[in-house]
C-alpha cells in the first residue's frame, strides 16, 4: 500500500500556543506515532497514539520557536508546522 503524505486527516490547533496542543484525527485514522521536531530536525517529543481521535499534547517544556508535528500511521503521513510561544 502506498503511503500518502497529506494533512487532510489531521487537524492541529491552535497553530500558536504556549502549553497545550490539540491533535484531532479524522477519516478513521487513530493509531499511529506523533513526533515533534524543531527546525534543526531534533526530536523534541515522541508519542504513540492508540485509538484516540483527539490527543492533547503538553508542550510547555519546549523552548519557544517553530516546530513540526509529524503523525504517521500504517497508511498515511501528515506534517504540520506550529509555533510554540
């Protein structure tokens, strides 16, 4: 099966936040891995999600800056940029 790189099945809000980031999965996606990296590619947070359609991530320990959230399941990949204030 081909892996599609898209963001239509993942909603991330707010896109600028201080402490809490909400990841909402749609289109039947729920099991996968969430990885947050900084602009240098260094992993700041990694979490496996098992059958949750809405995940709240505490990012208060991250330094202020630009980050990328990657959600990867067995059938799809999504990459979304957000700002930690």
